[in-house]
C-alpha cells in the first residue's frame, strides 16, 4: 500500500497523512509551524495557505470557509488549512 503524502513549502517537506486529515492537522502532526489561533475552527484565517499543486482535486470551500473569507479578497488557490482536506500529491505554501 502506497503511503499518502503531501508537501509543505517553503520547508519543501513531504509528510505522510491519514485519510480525513485536514492540512492543518497534517502540519501539526509533523511539527510544521502553521498559525491557528482559533484552534482549527475556521474563524480566524491565520492558517491561510496557498495551493501550489494538487494531483487530485481539492475539496470545495466549506460553508465556514466561505463565510470567513467573504470580503477578504482571497484568490482561488488561497485556502484555510483547517478547512482543506489533505490529498495525495497536494503541495501548499505557507506564507
């Protein structure tokens, strides 16, 4: 069975993840610093990341994510790590 991995930039670190993990959870499990002042509830935008590449389609923005980014001018590839599902081959950049 092939291990599922995703990559974080600028660390250029590929790390394993489990099915159902958010990008924020993957970062925390692998000791990759990623701000998350609301504890991953999707209410602060401090866990913002940029999707650089994805082998599989990423999940649509959740209702929580849509509400919090409304009026903040997020680009299409700008996501909240707590609301973004980890997928094999996903690469995100932490600003």
